[in-house]
């Protein structure tokens, strides 16, 4: 268990920690000289059951609230310290507000300096404390009169903390690993060391992780958990990690050490926000200081359900930090005003993949309401219900901190259809998948009605007519499903309904039987239309009209001006484009290399590559071509 102190400056927080643990948590020279805590301090003491109790001692000065916040978000238990002579002071109240906004509901109160006041004064302050706590999650917390110098009440407080630690037990180590860095330093002969609180997951020696900001890959050389050498660390522990692959100056307070899949910083985060009762009304797009774990960044807050948030009210909102930050679902955060002088609000993260457009739409607000559900399966089921175009499972997993090896456990418990043959994996509710298949069927039926002499549509054309917001990968899986059901048929790259057939009239069929053999000997360099006409003694316009009708039926492709290719030739060319891209270090195709592979002139090779650009199989990037959509069917 990690205990965090809270309270006004000079109320005896550090002295109390020393009395409980024997450790002076003030580690800085200036702190010892001035007798006040300036930054986070740490102390540890063993428990009879073999566990280690950790303390985070926070500064109490009003100008050091940012340091207090860096330590407060990772604690399990609050030890509120109030001096009996002063009573409740401004920073006592602000710290208590912060504790409440962070959702902390386990704690105790140490009433210090009781030897300096009368019993009546001590009882008066106790009554004030109880009245103040009644409005927070710490309502009913026990109050322990103590004196750190004489030792009065220390044993009773220690026994209570020990009991609470044993009752609380260890936090579940679910999800990917996340450590919020609050210190980094270098040890001679050891290297870079970072310390912080583990927000989720487990870490072990030799594990590969990532540091953000910087997106730096690192390896864990060694671990201290709760101030003890260890082979692994877990959720809820204070850990020191010796990291290989990074220098001290590359990691500052506010950084994260993460499982690689969680290194997904966001510059827009949708949240549930509560404004304090004594705060001024908060207007849309107000400038704020954002504190999340040890991260501190300035930014703006966009209100999603109105233009003004009134004191004491809760509203959905969007945080827009001035630089991207890492966060995860249900992380707690605090907002302070633009001058960093007053705590305004706090809340919890709902979605780190927040949109800029339509962020206030009823559909988007319904999605955020779904993210606010506590039950994981209910949340996933509701999001599937709302996601008519599919739910990006990779984005869902990052936001929910669901490691890749745990996807199946969730999708196996909630009825869904996974479009997973290609990234990104998309999940659909069975009802939406059926609706999407019906919509594709209807779109193809309309296409047949609009052009009876056309064979059909390719996959991309059908997607654009059916559901352009569905990913190409997911739509390809849908088509594969429809083909397996027999609802669709496919000829080359053309999709059509099974009963839709195109037949040539007798005259066209006879001419086609004469033309086709002329296209087969050199499939990558077929003759021009006029050359076909000359070879057959048929007017050029007659051949051209036939080829146009054949192209609509999917029997040939107009690849270059007056050059019609057979479907099997186009398929072979598409495969060569793929092979050429695979052989290039940047997966690029250049006309010179492609020309060599197909043994044609440069001009024709360029025309062929431009054809693949037009149909969406590739895209032009300067002088190169890159595979854009392998699902076209070539």
C-alpha cells in the first residue's frame, strides 16, 4: 500500500512520516536547511506480513501544489495532517479538494501538535475536520491525536495503518505496464534510473518498454519495488527501474514508461469533468493547467454539453493539451486555473481518441456515456451497438489498456463479428454486420439496374456506394463473407449478384472470338484498337465500340489509350507490381524497374502504373508508386 500525506505547510507531515518509519523524507539540501518540504519525499517501512508500506510525503506550500499533484495520483490511502493549533488552513482545504477530485476514499487524519493546545481546542478542531470530511469521499475517517516528538498516539496510528494495508491487499495487476515517472537520475556504474508509481500491469527484468515523450525503446536492467531489490514490479507499487537505451536528460518528471502498445499520446482527450463548489463558472475553451499522474501541461478545455459549467456541476468535456500526453481510460486528472493559483476541477478520462469534428453530436455523447460504464463487457457491448461502421479494436484496446493477448477474452464474452484478416481489426455487432451485408447487396442490385450491360463493381466501388466510412480491410472481410454465403459472385476483380449475367449478342460474340486471340500472344503489350481493326479488316470504330462494351462487362480493361488488356494480364501485372514493391526497401515501385520486369517500353510501363493509380490499387508519391489498396482484386 502507498500512503500519501496531505495538509498545510508546517503542520508536521514530514515529522510524522519520520516518526512512523524512521526515515526523513526531506532529501534535498535546501529542504533540510529551510525546514520545509519543497518536493516529493519517500519513505518505506516493512510490515509483519512481509509487505512493505510506502509513504509519499508531499509539500504543503500553496506555490508547490504542482509537486503535490505529481505524487497524489498514485496513492492508495490518504494521511491528512492537521495541526491542532492552526486547525483547517487554506492548503488543508485545497489538498482535501484534490483528494476528493481524484476519487480517493480511504484515509485517516493525524491531528498533530496536540501538546500545544487545550483538550477543548483539540475537540473543536476535530469537529471542524469531521464537518469538512463529511462532504468528501473521506467522510467518517478516523482522527488520531498524535505528537511526533513525544510519540503520543504514533503506535495507535501505526497499528491502524498496518491493519488498513493488510485489508487493502495488492491491487490487481491488469493491463499493460504504465509507470508515471516522478524522478530520474544516474547512478555511477548503474546508469539511468527512473522512479515512479506503477499505474497498471507488471514489469520484469529484461522486459522491453517504451518511454514517452521521445518514443524511446528501452530495456529493464534492474528493478527495486517498494525500496527492495526485485525481479518484477506490479500495480500499486513504487518502483525504481534501471533502464538501458536512454539517458537521464531524456526523461523528466511527467514522462511515462510503458508497454509499447500504450505509447499512443493524444492531443484531444474526452473526459467527465466536475467543477468544485467554490470555483468560478468555467467557460468553454478556458485556458487551464492539466495535471494527470506526474504530467503537468497547459491547455484548453472544450465543454461538450454547454457553454458554461457551473460550480458543483459535472459535464462531458474535451481536454486539449498544448502538447500530446499519454493517458488511459478512467485515469484521474486535476485542472487548475490559467495562473496555476487555484484548483478548479477534476475528473476521469473516458476516451483518448477524441475527435475534433462532431465532438458535441448526440452520437458522440452517447459513445462517451458508453465509455463511462463500469462493467467492461457492458461497455464493449454498448460501444458495438453504437458503432454502425465498426469499432476499431486496436484503438479500443489502447484506450481501455487491454493488451493484445487479452483481446480474445473480451471478444469471446460479448457476441461480435471480427473483421481481422488485415489491420486494423474491426469489431461489429452481429446486427450491424448483417445490416452492412444487406446494404452491400442492395447497392449492387441498384448498380445492376442502372447499367444492365455492366458486369458489376469492384470492391472499392461497392464500398463507396455502401459504407465509405467502413475501413477497406473490414469491407473486404464482409465481401469474403458474402461470397462464402453465395450472396455475391466474382469474376476477376468484378463483383456481381449470382443471377446477374452479361451475354454478348451474336455479332459481338463472333467479333470477340476473332479479337481475343490477338490479345493473347503478348498480353503485356496488346495491339492498339486500330491495329486490331487493320488485322481483321474491320472498321476501327466497330472494334472500339466492341471493346468499350466488353470493358463495361469486365471482359477487358482499358489500361492505356487504345490498349485493352485481358483480365488475366491485368492480374499478372498487379502481382508484378506487388513483387516489385516487396523487393524495394521502401516498398516503392519505379517505372524503370517495373519496365525491366515486364519487358516493355518505358512509356507503356508508365501508362500501366498510372492505370493502377486510377483504379486505387496504387498511389503516386513523387516519382514512385506505393501499394494503396491490395483489396482491389488484382
